[in-house]
């Protein structure tokens, strides 16, 4: 048998590559593109049927992440803890929001207050532990001490200092609010209240779920080697990836009845639960209706009958994301522990599958062969909403001189 001669295809043979389209006509973006050009390369006015994802550089350019911290994560309400963590005066937690160190503490009056966890003397963390209880807030560096309401009360060895007013050197406050047992903060003081930010539609829907019947069980944290937006995009693809990535979960979801509903700053994905065909654990722990809520920009509520977990997605670098899961059940007694851990195991398996694909996407976004991708009208309305909200926030923070080029990718 004579071997078939091999040859390579010349790109000019593929005439369709030379066809003009509105997407190929977009300006070429590269590492030298200005930040302003990079943000404005996305058109938020396109309908879903015409839209594409933002440029791949949104997911790798350090300037975009810096701008997101200044705008997206500073302008939005960020979930930072649970109200039950502040049952007694002096109970506190610390965390980061938009790259800023935060301290939240219950006052003697029962009010939960938020502050920058930065001493007004030489900027050390006033409370270095992640949580605890204290009668006063004492900085370990030089002993400056604040009361639970944030007022400066003790400044050791500070006699003789001129023109110093203790009353003007309390901890810098941030807006704090509580909703459905979760504590939120917002760094930028103007703008919408938490109730206005969430909106009446979302509030009404969540109230119907009767979350007060659920109790916190435990927290688990995962590190994913991808940009935080890759994880959000994956969550918001309307179940598009579920049949291909999550075989066990797909066995209990009615994919044909999977629906997507978008609000001003939230998206609900929902599906009836059907009898599991392949996985007993998933079938046993997922009942009723699956309701997956995303609240802009980075908080998710995954609710089933008697089972809920929340996801908090935090950028830790261009290509590194922390995802914090909190698990809730109607019964958290010792007798229900084994069943609850089985449910957590089901969630962890789904998370492992998502981690694998998200890390694959991040690698692909670094390829010169990729720029943007189209969106499914049937499935990806949530992603379209996310990208448009991102664009609106990022536009507000563009510097006057946006000619700086990329720092690192």
C-alpha cells in the first residue's frame, strides 16, 4: 500500500478566515493597549444575541484588577460575615475588602460597626487575629487603644504632643448593614443603601426561602488558579457546562427546564430536581428545586430543600482566586452530622470539577489565539449582565491619563 502523501494547509486556502465580520473589525488589543482602550473595547449596549465576552486581557492585566478594587469591590456591598458572630459585645472579625483590612465588632449597644483595621498611629493592624472577643481594641504595636465604638481612648507616652485631638483620631469607619443574617460593608460612603442595592425583587424572593430555618454548619475555603471573573462566568453560564462537567449533578437537574432570570444586580438560575439516575449521594442530598442566586459582584446563594451553601469569590491576584463556602442545614445536630457531611462532599466534588475547568480556561485566556467569545442566548444571560455591570463600574474609575501600558500579564 502506498502511503498517503502528507501536506500542510496554507491559511490562504481557508477563505472564510478572510471574511469580514463586526467582531474581526474590532481594534486589535495587546499588552500595549491603554487601560481606557481596554475597558472601552467592550460594548455594553449590544444585545445578548450580538454580544461577546470582554477581552481576554480583562482577565490578566494587573491594571484591570487594580481598577476593580477601586470601583467594583468598593462601590458594591460586600458580604463579610454572619450576624451570629456578633452576639456579645466585643465579638469581632477581621477580613479584607477591596484590598483593604477591615475590622467588624459588636458594640456595647448591640450595634455591629465596621472600621478599617488600621491604627491611626503608625498603621499597624489593631486586631491581628481573624476573630475573637475583646473589651477594648488595643493595637499590639504601640498600645494605642480604641473602645468598641472606634473612639481612641488610650495613647501611651504621648504627653507633650502638640495639636493632637483624640476625638479626631478614632478608627476610620465604613458603612455596615445586616441582611438575612449576613453582615455587609461598603467602602464608598455615597450611593445605594444595602436594601436599594439588592432591590425589592431579590429581597422578596429570598424572603420566600425562609432562610431563618437554616443554621450555619461549617466553612471551607478553596484556592483556584484563575482570575475571579473566570469563576463567576462559569457560575453564570446558565447550566451550559453542567452536562459536560458535572455528571452527578446533571443527573438530578432537569436541564430542559433550567431557567435564567436576571434582575438589576442579580441573576437566578433554577431547575426542578428529578430522581437521580447515576449518583445516590447527589440524589439523596439535593431535593425539591435548585435555586442558584448570584448577587453582583461576587456573592452566591445555592439553595435546595433544607440545604444551602453560599460562595464568596475573592480576587487574590490576576490568576488566583479564593472561594469561601459556608454550609447551612435545617438540622445541624450531632445526629445529622454524617448526612450533612455527605452533602458537603457532594458540593466539594462539584467544586473540584469547576476548579479543573476554570484553571483550563485561565490557561486558554493567555493564548494569542483567543480574544473574546460569543454568548449563548439560551444560557448565558447572567454572564451578559455581569459583564455590563462590570463595565459600568470600571468606567467610573478610569484615570484621566489612561495611557499607561500593561504592567504584567
